[in-house]
């Protein structure tokens, strides 16, 4: 499963009695009878491993289900290793889950049927979805000899693996379709295509208020060709996703959609290159209710953003204190969550108070951009961004550097537009060296060439490899800070081909493959300027992007629309992003100005929350906030806490007095077991 030089130590922390019960050779029994000396756990002390990568705990009376423990192992493997070997051998995550669940259940002494087993049992509802909604590592496999099995067994797609000929499949547009078989694998082919939408199709019925995840495995007869999955509905055409397909291999197309009204729909595939054949297999369309989707988000947050924490109150003699009051208050959320600011914050204390009480990361709306710091050639002025950097440092707020160069011709100073290519090259080199040297080591990220998939101003002056050259220069100037691409409509809209997930990965690969760029610290920036969010497409797009194995940030989140819609959609977007394990940070694009924000404000001009601001506060409370409880008979209090810094206070009502103790608690991201904190309370 893992590379030959790697292994993962899994510590299964179970009671000694379980080990004795499952001892087939009776060694524990012989040791207790004195017939075996120096037996670990009996007359020789057991020393638990100190640095196990994964700890599965079932030794405190609170034992997770085998399925939950298996998911913990899977989560670790997903975040540290590629499933390349698994995919090539035909093993999928569900099968790994089965194996781990059974193995863990045997070790932990349990005999319960796991939730996953129930969901996949032949006697269960066959339409019940599996809770494994994400597998970004599959997208890392650019070319498989044979496609993997369809997700969710195809969901509502009829004949998803084409094992029953062309049953339920028809021809769409001006093309011919046929059923083929190669090396035991059966699939459908569209050939003799006379228009881009000439392909195979299947008619379906889609429901409003459902979220549909889509996937298919695609191959073309020649070239490297973009293939898009489209659903024709009564209200229009819905692009579910796309992939760049190749010959002699199968590439996974992932996407998703929602519909405006329940009704008939027809799935088909499209490619602008009409000379190629389109081959399709292992198609899946799985519906989820809004409740099921939210449940998946909550489970993912519990698994990836939180840790189980056990706090024990004891007296000076080490005796547990029952019925003590535990108060936990978060001082800082470890996950980077913030909002853009502008220079107005420097002179407005109300703005400062509102912002600093909520956020730990920011970006400057305009103040660090080239046209702001060098409006006139040669007259560079960093006084405003310097003051904003000082403000951020004073309040322990991290800053993203936005941006070094903007590829949009609309946002260039007049003097820049007038430069010859030679002078422009010199000016770009000076800009990179100036701004990146000034703030080197003081930022957590750089948006280096902004929006270079939608625009090409720099390329028009310096040639097609201009972005790659600038990233190379940026890496030499500030190589320890992550260098981001930053684009819009990659996760917001399924119909924007300029910056689709597949195009994004192509651009990233282009920059990384440029001579000298192989070791650059790269990152994926997703601006996230939404209108109506398509959460299944957003999730599928993140799965595709996550295969690049670089940090992913949502960098400019906002929503266009009326206030009620803005709040509703903002909550959906932030929950989806926070629940996605590979999202490393979120910045909203709601810097306050008296005349109004870019598209979405969080407060009014008196810094009273709007509905969108209430959403932010609600989520911050869910992701941290404070809680209280009482210790049990053994002095324990258990809570699931988001990664962050906390203040913990214990109050104990004794027979004659009241005692208290306060301490700090750090809950760090880790897969290696649960954090236990013991507080000593003076009786």
C-alpha cells in the first residue's frame, strides 16, 4: 500500500482483558499461572509506543466504532500517501474500509456490525448512499489501463459499467455509438461525430433540492482532449464537469450538479474536437438530500478539524474530583479564517475592534498591488501597506501578499501599458524584486501572477512562458513563502472553461515543469466569487485540485445577490470549504468602505452585523466558542474541540470551600490519538 521505505505505526490501545480473550495459544493464561516469566503485561511492564502515527483508543470506556477507527486510518493515509498502488490493483477505499473495520473489530474485541457494513449490506436499502463522498487521490492517476468501478455502484445510472450492452444508452446528436470490449472491460464509444455534442446519452429524472455527485471514466482515440459531461434539462444545460482525456488510458471525470426544478434530464458528453472518438465507462450519478450532505460535512469536520479531549480534575493527592465544573473558552482558532481589509482600518477604531475580535488572517484589498505602490514609474511608495502590515503584526494577524503582478490588462497603470516589451520586462523584474524583498519572510503567501488563466497581459508582452519566468524569479526572491496561482470561476461555475479544475492543473504543471521551478513552494488560490453555489461541483473540483498535493486556499470569498441569499449561500460555501480536509485557509473579500464593499459586506457602516456577519459569528462559535460541563465520577470531562488554543478553568465545590484552577490547552491537528489534559486542583 505504501512506498517501500515507509511504514505507519498503528497503536491499538485496548484493555489487557481483550488481549487475553483473543489469545488462541493461551500464553496469557500460562503467564498468570507463573509458567512463563517476563511476559509483557503480566509480570513485565508494558511500554506503549511514544510516537505512533495513529492511535486507536478503546481503553477508557469510550470506544469508537470499528468503522470510525477505520476512517481515521484512511484519513491519515489520504493525507500522507497516494493510493496509486491500490488503484492499479483494483482495490478501492470502500474495500480498504471493510478490511480495516474487520481487523479493528477483531483486535478491539467487538462484535458489532459497522455502519459501513450496514450501508452496503445486500439486505439494506440499495439506494442508500455510502458516506465516502471524497477521494481526491484517484484524480492523481492520469492514466489507468482499466477504469475503476463506478462510485456508489453507479447510483441512479442504469447499466453503469456497460455489462448489459447498450441498454439504457442512446445516441445524442450527430454521431454513432457502439458497444466495445477490451481485455474483459466493456464500454460505450461515440464515433463518426459531426458536432461537438455528438456522443452517447442516458435519460434520467432529477429532483430539486437534491445534490448530485457525478463521475465517469473517459478515454479518447487520439490527442489530449477536453471532454465535458452535460445534463440537458427543461430549464437549460448544466455542465457537470470536465477532464482532459488521452488515448490508451482512462481518466476520471468528476463533477456534480443541482437542478432548479424536478423533471426529466438527459446526460451526454461533449468535446470540441469532433475528429476523436469518446469512450466512456463506469458512470455514476448519486443523489444526496440536503440533510445527508450536511451530515457528511459535519462528519468530515469532526474527523479532520477536531480532536477528542479528555480533561481530568484531581486534588493534590492525585484523587479524581467528581462533579467539578469545567469551563473551556477558545482563545484562537488554529484554522486560518479571515477577511480582506483596506486602509480604512488604520483610522477607524470601530472597524479595528470588530475585525480583530474575529479574524486571524487577512489580505490587502488594493494597497499592495502594483498600481497602488507605483502609480508613477520609479516612484515607489510602500507607506500604506507598511502601516497595514504593522497593524496586522500588532494584532497577531497573518497576511497574504496580494498581489505581485496582475495579468488583467484593465488593471495596469498607464505608464505600464505604454512600455515596450524590453522596458516592460525590466519593470516586471524590478516590481518582483522590490515588493517581494520588502515583505520577504513577513507574509504567509504570495499571489504571484493573478488571474493568468483568464488573462494574458504579461504573456502578450513577454511571451507564453512569462508566468513561469515570473514564478521562477519570485522563488529566487522569497523561496520560503508559498507562491500561489489565484483564479476565479474554478469552483464557482462549471461552465467556465478558461479556469476549470483541469485547466488549473495544466497551468500549475506548466509552471512547475519550467526549468528551475521543480522545487517551488506552490499553492492553489481559489477566489470563490459566487452567485448561486453548486456544492457538488465545488466538492468534485476540490477533489480534482487536491491531486496536485499543494496547499489550497479560498482567497476572496463573497456572494453576489440580495442580503438574504448572500447569507444563505455564504454559510453553505464556508461549511463546504471548512469541511473539506485539503482546504488550508479561507479569506473573505469583504473589506469595508463607507460607500460599500466590493460585492458583499459583513457589517453596516456602524459595524453592526448584517446577515452575512451573523453567519460568520455563528460559524466561529461552532468552530470554537466556549462550553461548560461537569466531571464524571472519575473526574473526567470529554469534549470534541476544534484545533486551537484554549483557556480551561476547573471549579470544585468542596465540603468547606470552593477551589479553582486555570490553565492553557493547545489542541493541535494530529491523527495520533486523543489529547488528555490533567489539571491539579487544590482541595
